[in-house]
C-alpha cells in the first residue's frame, strides 16, 4: 500500500500527457510568437535586408 501511495503522490502515475487547457495555452503562445515574428520580418529594415539578400542571390554569376 505504501508503494502505491508513493507512486501516486510523486507524479509517476500514468498521466503523462497534456490536458486540453495546456494544449490551448500552447496554441495561444505559438500564435503570439508567430505574430511577433511576422511583425519583425515585415518591418522596414528587416524586409530591406531580406530583399537585398535575395537580389544578390539572383544576380550572382555562376
């Protein structure tokens, strides 16, 4: 009985997955991170730098 009580109390039971609320919070966090990343990538300086890199790659001599 003591071993079973210890196993239940220490969190080593069979509940190894995430609950629905944890999935929801993870999804919200991922969407928030994607929104911030989108704003950074589409900002003026970053967009200009990316465009410069693409133009240099397209005009490279082989």
